[in-house]
């Protein structure tokens, strides 16, 4: 007998939200990185999820979100120096995971081309 199926019919039951971290890899992150991940996921649920489908249908990008994403302070997560946010590459990977929508994923962390340029500068120094 499928327990999940039985529970879904109980009054007031709602299944847990899908997060995609089936192996609990996020537990490897330190406490400050888990806080960043939570802050970004909360932002995505609050600011992105309600509007992103409309932008997708209109074939537009939500440029009004860019300053709000910048305020999260996650530019360059996984890189050190040149004003980047630091943190691990594992955190970088989690921030790029499309929790709400893959349509905004490139904005999170930083644009990859910008940060690859900074990495090249660092290697040459």
C-alpha cells in the first residue's frame, strides 16, 4: 500500500515542496552558505515565481528584478577577489539550480562570461 497516496487524501495534508536535493548535498554547505541559499530561495519564491511565467509568455526578461538580485549580494559566488561574493563552488551550483524557473537562473550568482573574465585576470596576475 502506498503511504504517500493515503496521506495525500487526509484533510490539511500538503506534500513537501520539491527541492531537488534528494541526497541532501546541501548539508555539506556551512551554516553561512545555507543561509545564503535560503535567502535566495525565499527571494525566488517571493519575487520571481509570481511573475516569471508572464515574462516567458511575452518573450521578455524581467529587468526590474536585476537590482533586487544585485541586492542579494551573490554576484560571483564561488570566486574570491575582484568584489565577488566568495563562497564555495558547491553553493554556486545550488544557486544556479532552477528552483523556481530556469529562465532566471543565469542572473543568479553572476553572468558566467563576466566572472570567467575575472578568473582569467586573476590567473595572469
